[in-house]
DNA sequence: ATTATTACTTGTTAATTGCAAGTAAATTAG
DNA sequence: CTAATTTACTTGCAATTAACAAGTAATAAT
C-alpha cells in the first residue's frame, strides 16, 4: 500500500473512542492539531515545532486529516500562491480533547509547562 | 531494546500534550484505560474487548501504564492468587480526556455509539 | 538569471505491529 | 491426586510503520 494511503474504510468497533483513535491515535497527529489551534498554518510551521516531526510523517498526517475533514486547505495569508491549512469545524471541535490532555499533563507531569500563544489551546 | 522497555526518560518537548502522547499516543492504550473505566480489571477482559488487541501489545501497554503509574496491580477480586489491574488516581484523572474523545466521536462519526456499562466513561 | 525557500517525495534502515504459537503457573474437573 | 483447562503472558516472524537523510519541482527572493 502506498505511503499515506492507509485504509480508513474499516473500523475496529463502533466505539467512538476507538474510531477517534483510528484518526489521531499516534504520537504526532494531535501535535499538528495543537499547532493549528495555536495559529500555525503552514507546513514549515508544523515542521519547525520543537518535537521535530519528520517531513514524511507530517505529509502523511496532513493527508489523513484532510481525508477525515479535520483540516482543510486555504490560500496562504501572505498573498503568495502557496497553500495553508486550517481546522474545519470538526477539527475545532477537538479543542476539549486537547484541553483535557493539556490539563492532565500539567497536573501529573511537573516537568511540563504550557508554552502557548494567543489562541490558547 | 527488549519488548515493552521503550525508553521513557527522554521527552520530545516540555509540552504537556506531547508528554501525554508519549504515554498514551497510540491506537491501543486508551482503549485499555477505557476498559478499566468500564470496570474491567483483568488481562483476559482487555483481551476480550471487541477491538481485539493482540496479547503482546496488551502486555506491552500494561507494562508502560504501570511504569507511568497510570495503573496499578491488585489481587484479583475472585479470591484466587491472580492479579488484576486498576486505575491509579493519575489514571482516573484521564476521565475527562476519554469523555472528550467519546463526545467528539459521537458528534462527528454518526456510525459510532456508546456501548457502555455502569461507571460510564 | 541565479540562489534560496517551500512543500513535499523517495530511499533506506530501524523499530514496531499483528498474528500465530508456545509456555509456565494456577485453577478446575474427574 | 492426576489430568485437563484456563490464565497471563512470551516468543518468533512477516509485514507495516517510523525515522533519518537526501532529492526534487515549483515558487519566490535577490
């Protein structure tokens, strides 16, 4: 199977948690969503995040998020012909998930800290 | 590196979300946590869940959850010498994360449905 | 026109996953 | 008590996925 073309037409169970995990159950996807919530919009922005996501994984995850209508492409804000990404309504609805995870991390891992900008996750 | 002994002494960033994902950022771990929240306590219970987690993955994830103090072992309730698992306070604190994920799944994937028991996630 | 940046893709190696089978200890059946 | 069964894993292995490095085509800047 070609890279980034993982099948999404099959589910392990009707459980909403299991189905959610089939979309973003990995170590990278929600970091991209986090970045989008922080106002980052472009490939290079996600690539520049401190966790250092490999570019092939980033491309793969963006494709998956597009296919699941969690993100969409828009013209870049700088007037160039390049594209940017933004969260759809479905993607924005992940905010409580990210918030709960952030709260849990902050509460139970004292070495973590928020390093967040305006739109606060 | 031996199975189940993934290094946990290093973090990608101080972000609480990234650190949370280093613990449960995969397709299976939160399903075990879900099962624990539903009152399931033993290896065979997790193994019997509809998603069908492979036993080697299950053993690996339980070990990881133990090391991160998300779950702990207790004597089995049936009086035998076998062990069971239960969530620690830290593990129980994941309830809002699971709830947010369940709500999101239910809201945006119409083919999902809750199939939950008493303690409702 | 030349150089640099962007947004990826490709190749290669390392690690992880999933399936099947195996195992040792504990429990149950006879 | 002995034998069969169940439990809670472990092991082997093929297949998938991840990580790192390098490459590339299309803009964009100088």
